[in-house]
């Protein structure tokens, strides 16, 4: 049995094949241009690399609710050409195999939950802080969705006294993504993320907002683990800063796991998504 | 078949009997004093009113995770005598019938979800804004719990510019409960809640914090409905104020149901909890 995975990002798509244990055997990276061009490359890949099922995690917003007429679509993205694109329908018409469809962050969350840093616990949250902020929630080893998928990057937090940075989110004067995602860090400092020194005064601010978000994730979902990934989290000094602020904000109100085990980097690095896709493909095959 | 329900609050316990459809046939109210005294009254009630199963919703924090050694306990409550009390164990030793154990707000959320205002939708959140703030989340018609139950009253929000009210939560300088629960409203105005005029300047502040909380519930859980109940929500003018602020904060970022159907009062009034308890008793019986 060979499984397939797609990690569909706004910048690039990764297509891969691999095994039931999430081990990747082959992968390619495709630039995200137009649906016509990019999807042709996806089709070609899985035509030359035939698989038994594919797990797909896509940038969004997407339709994840089977009762929704836009199920399987990328819906209202500002990315030219991709709005209202029937991604799942496109694949279904070409590959007559089980397909699992979810968000990019849910896919990565599932990978971390099944074989990554959260493999020993049933409830975890994977949050990426990169160009945007998104999160996937795993509850009792299953992906959590409501009426639609979560949009946790846009939770409202307390604007720090003295922080007059204009939110980089075009919708919200205050939200995690607008105040603390990669582009916000870039604008705050005038530097590319990787060029900002580890002791730059911007980091305590970013750590504070991420810590506030972790408090809200804790009181909302009571996870066993919060996994932080994405470009900004390459700044490893953020982890102890976030844990310290988190402890101060939660202030002992409820018991949480030891913080070094609770707020953690991804176990699979950049492979969370693809590994999750393979495992979701397997789940789709099992349920078919 | 006769079902039982307990709504165990910090001020009073309600015990009731009723039918599978959540209809109450008998009820009593017991003052919450010591466990010995209060539980004797509970035991007496269900001895004189024998039932086939009991659904229990308790004030907390409580142990809701069957893997937790404190499962079935009221854990760290400051309420004298009730900390570390094995509530479920007490009932189990006296009544050899199926019991369903959850939080008071989960019980009420379940009632509203099954036969109340949210009966036609699978995902809803019941939030009470009274002496404290608590919420129960229903996902796909089931009670959502993580490692433990939610503590959504303590989510962190943006402190309004100019609002220098000292948080009434002893743990958090900023949280929904500390800034906007009944006692906070009391301290802000120096008046008993029911004596505050509908056009008092406190209400736009309270509505703002509740609206922020509704935004965070939306991006976290994507529910079909958010139900607001509890003493403070007797101020019915809050509903339109909350909806308006919510719309401004969400700012069209994602689609939500029409707000008059989305942010709503409870359908069962003060019966949400007891109705939920009867329905949970039925669920326990079915699964026994
Ligand atoms: N070492 C770094 N330190 C801080 N920020 C970084 C670092 N590396 C990348 N970033 C920022 O992370 C963002 C990219 O995030 P990434 O997770 O790699 O991609 P995406 O979110 O687009 O999938 C950019 O805004 C970039 O500036
Ligand atoms: N009509 C009202 N307007 C505003 N606040 C009220 C009103 N009625 C009760 N409250 C407040 O609600 C709180 C009690 O909430 P309630 O839901 O009745 O009980 P509890 O949360 O203790 O179960 C008190 O702080 C009270 O001041
Ligand atoms: Zn935003
Ligand atoms: Zn608090």
C-alpha cells in the first residue's frame, strides 16, 4: 500500500507519497500559481506516483463541513484564482480513491498528534506563527471542527499598554495574527525575521501575545499540549519567554502539565503536514 | 421509566425527576451548606423518588476525565467543605443506577442543545454570566471536554481603553469573569444588578467584553449558536448591544449565522440545567 499527501500552501504545494507510519518515500514541491497550472502538476505527480488514498491539507478558508454546498472548496481567499475553487471536486474527478480533506493546520496537527510530539496524548493544539497564524485542534485523537474550521489566528487579546503598533490584519485592530505573525514582526522591526537578534526588544512583545493566546487555548480546549511551529518560532528563545508569561497570566488558576512539556516546538519540524496527510489518507482508506 | 437530575450550584442544589423528553415532573431546592448536610437531603430525595438514572451537573472545578484519579470529585473549590469531595463516589455508593457526571454548565448546554434553543443545530455554546462566568461547549451533539473541562470565564480579552476597573477575579488582572460577571457589575455601579437602569453607562462596557468573548468563542469553536444566560443577561438590552459590538469586532472576517439567531438567550430559561440532567440520565441509561 502506498499513501499520498498534499500540503497545499499559499506559496507552495508539497505532494508526497509514503507509508502508513507517516514515513515519506518521495516528495515534490510545486509553486502555487494559478489553480490550472498548479493542479496540473499535482495531477501529474499522482498519475506518475499512483497511491491508494490521499490526505489533503489546504490553505483557506475552506469548506470542511460535508453539509455545506462549498464542502471541498477553497472559499473566500484573496489569493487570485483560488477563491471558490473546488479543490476536492477536482481531485475526485481525476482519482477514484479515498480522499481526506481538511485545513493545512488540521493536517499538521493530526501528524503531530499521531506520530509527533503529541503522540502520547489525546488532546493537542498545533499553532503555526508564520506569514499568518492558524491552529488545528485535536480532541480525543480526532480533528475538531465546528460549523466550519477554527480561525484561532484572529482571537482577540489584550493590547499591551504602550504597544501602539498598527495591527497588520486588515480586519482586526487587535488580533494575534495582526500583532504577532511574521509580517507584523517584520514591520515592527523593519528587518527580515531571521535577521532580528535574539535579544531584540520585539521578542518580549511577541512572546506576550503568544502567551495570551496560549491562556485562551487552555481555558477553551484544555489540551494536553500546545505545539507552536512556523517561521517565527524559529526564534527558539521565544519558548521560555512564552512559558514564563503564560504562567504569570494563568496565575495558577488551573492545573496544567509542566510547561516544558505543555508549550512545545513541533516534533516533526517541517514534516508535520505531510506526515499528517499520509495518516489522514490511511484513515480515509480505513473508513472507505 | 423515571429519570433524575441534579443541578449542584454553589448556592443551591436542585434535584428533580422527569421524563426522557426533559419534562420535569417534580423538583426540590436544597441550600448548599456542608456536603454532609446537603448530600443527605439529596440522598433522601432520590430515596423517596426512586429513578432509573441520574444526570448530575456540578459547580467546580471538578474531575471530568475518567482517567483522572479525581474523576467524580469537586476538586479545588474555595467553598468550605466541598474541596476534594467525591460527589460521584458518594452517589455511586448509595444508588446502584447509571449516573452521568459533568459540570453545571455542560449540563445546561446539553439541555439547550437537545431540547432548547439549539435543538436544531449540532454545535452550540452555553455561557452563563452570573456570579461567575462559565461555559459548556456542545460539539456534534456531544459535550466537549479536553484534559479537563473548559474554563472559558477566564479568557483574556482586550481591556477597554479608559476602563480602569480593578478586576474582580482574584487570579487575573484581566478576564471575562473579573471584568464583566455580576459582582464586577455590582462593584462598577455600587448597585444590585437588578436595580441598575437599562441605560446605565456600565452596559456598553459589559456588552463589549461579552462581545469580545463571543468573537473568541467563534474563532475557537465555530459554533452554530452562542447561548447567553445567567443573572446579568436578565438585562435584555445587552443582546442587541453585544450583537452590534460582535459584528464590529469580527468585521466580516468570516461568515456567521444571522446574529439574531447566533447570539441568543436560553430557550429553557432556568430549566436548561435540570432538563440537561434528565437527558444525560437517559444517555447514561442507554450506554449502561
Ligand atoms: N528565523 C526567523 N525568525 C523570525 N521570523 C522568521 C524566521 N524565519 C521565518 N520567519 C518569518 O516567518 C514567516 C514565514 O513563515 P513560514 O511558517 O515559514 O511560512 P508560511 O506561514 O508562509 O507557511 C515570515 O513572515 C518570516 O519573516
Ligand atoms: N436583573 C439583573 N440585572 C443585572 N444583574 C443581575 C440581575 N439579576 C441578577 N443579576 C446578577 O447576576 C448574579 C447572579 O447570577 P445567577 O445566574 O442568578 O446566579 P449564579 O451565577 O450564582 O448561579 C448576581 O451577581 C446578580 O447581581
Ligand atoms: Zn485578524
Ligand atoms: Zn479570571
